[in-house]
C-alpha cells in the first residue's frame, strides 16, 4: 500500500519532541513493578471513556462495580459493552497491531453479545448519519479486507514514529469503517495498542479520557481530515491529547497516594503545587523556601501562602526557625 495521505508539519514535529521528553521523565517517576493499581485505574478510565464516546451512560463508579462483579442496574447491552471493553484493554498487549486475525479477534471481544457480525468484516454498506444527513460513508464491503491488509502492511514496514503512525491508523480505521458497529472503539483501542508496543508506559495513560472530554473536537478533527483527504489535522489533535494525558498523569500520579481528606481542602492550583512537592520529596527529605521558589517557579510571597496552608493542614512539617527553616512531608498523609 502507498503511504496514507498526511503531512508532517512543524506543529507535529514539536508535539512529538515534547511528548518524547515528557515520556522520558515519566519513565523515571513511575515504578512499574509497584504501581499495578495505576495500570488497572488507567484501564478502567479508558474503558469508561471509550464506551461513553459511543453513548454508554454508565459512570466510572458503575464501571468499577461491574468489573468487580457487583450488580448494577443498567441496560444489559451497556453492561456487556463495558465487560467486553475491559477484557480487550486488559489483554491489549497480547494483540498484534499488524495482523488482521488479531484485529478481528479484538473486535470480537469488544462486540460479543452486542452485534451479529462480531469479529467479522461487515457484509453491507454502512454510514455515519446526523439525523438524515450522511456525515461519512464507509468503503464498499468488498474492498474492506484488502484496505485493512494494505494499511497494516504499510504500518508494519514503515519507520514512522509510532506516535504519528498510531494516529494515522486510528484515522484510517474510522475512514474505512471496516465493521458494522464498534469502529470507534476498535480505532481507539488500536491506537492505544500501537502506543503500548512502542512504550509500555502508555499502559498507565488513559488517552481515551481526554478524547472523551474533547469529544466534539475529536469528531471535528475526524470530519476535517476526511474533507481534507489527509489525516494531518487528526494527527495534530491526537498528539495534543497524548501530551495533555501525560501532563495530567504527571500531576495525578504523585497525588494518587495522598489520603483524600488532605486533598479535599485544596484548590486545583494548590494540588498542582503539592504534586510538584511530592515528586521532590520522593528523592529529597527536606525543602527550603529558596529551593521551593526555583522548583515551583513561584514568588516567595506565594510560597509562604502555599506553605502556610500546607502546615495548617499538617501536610508539611516545619523544621527549625526563621531563615534556617526547612520543611518535610508529613508521612501520615500517605496511603498505606
């Protein structure tokens, strides 16, 4: 297959560079052997968000209950959708991103008990509609197997950066629309799969959550890319989602082990400050005001304000007096 139509512009190159730098830092901060909870939490968020994009009404709490085997009062098809998606994301690393057999098996897992052509390329025409208006018509069914085969062959042989390649494949899957249903879910799963094969730190990064939070922009990017006959704008959108997910995880990862009663009293900015401090304390016992100014890029006035509140909440413990004062993290705020 010839290269799918897209251009690598300056914005894409800058996004890839920034993402790569932040991934390197994230790899240093995440203990992959110990943080099994983070991996499971990421899968749950990915499942909840990817299903929600397709109008599944279950909340994250209900998704967790279903995964834990509890009874949830909800439509059976929505429960099945969540169970299927969780199985697919849990076993994501076992799929081969460039084999059609693996692709069909993943679709079967995603759509079991939901559609008649589960795990099979569609046998009829399919379109995406807004009311009576046709937004997108998928490829004719007789062409679908060859189109997917050519796409995977190109991707397997291409040396393109996987951050970009995964976005191209995501778009092309949506454009070809190979299945009667479940195209959105399989497209998002397949991008996550390629990213996990590239760097398994992506198992901790629920990119689907940011896509769901920016759902209109997601559909707008898909629509514009189709009109442009080029996935460039969609690549830019997905790279931005990946970058935002990493930045959000960087903050949440450091706070996830803090007891909730200490966090509920903090504003968003105060949580960001505490996040940076927790990362600092993971490698240092103390911090003083001058070091905090440099670390946080805040004025001494603001540092005193933040530290004052943290001491009031017993998050920080002051050591010494006045100019020589240092601060340490109160270990009692950490979840056991």
